[in-house]
């Protein structure tokens, strides 16, 4: 198992680098990880990382927790497993996005409903 931690750009909430990186409701951060971070890790550490979404996970806490879910939400073909602890599911995205004006607050009403057979 290999764990890769990425530091955020700093600041907090709207207008911050962290708000841009971790809290933006889009697939951009997952795409950054896939195209820049993971190839760099493979090259520098002389490892081969799986591309199988069943063999990888994304995780984080606070804004990193919402970021982890956002990564898998927008790119389920990349991540099938998510661990989010004490996720900051609030509106800290930056810049403003009219498609998701409430940021990560959009998640609860948009989660798929559990089937009744799963509630037993």
C-alpha cells in the first residue's frame, strides 16, 4: 500500500488557494492528481501505481474529506473507495460556480437514496 499526501496551497474558505484546490465542485483536482501528482510519484519513487479504481482510494479530513468525495463523485471511473472523516461539507469553493452555488452543501440532497432492501 502506498499513501500519498498532498499539502494544500494555504488559506481557508472562499478566495483561498485551499478553497480552489479542495472545495471546488468539479473534477479538476482529481485530474491534477491523475495527470501531475501520480506520474511524478511513479517516476521519483520507482513504483507502478494501479489504475484499477477497485484498487485505489481517496481520503481526507475536513476540507480534504470533502475533496476526497468530490474526486470520486466527479471521477467514479478513477476512485471506487472514499474515506472522509469530519468532512467540511460547506460552501468554501472558489471561484463561485453558478452550477453548484452552494458548494459541498449540494451533496446531501443529491446523494442517491438507499433502496429499501438495503435498510434491513
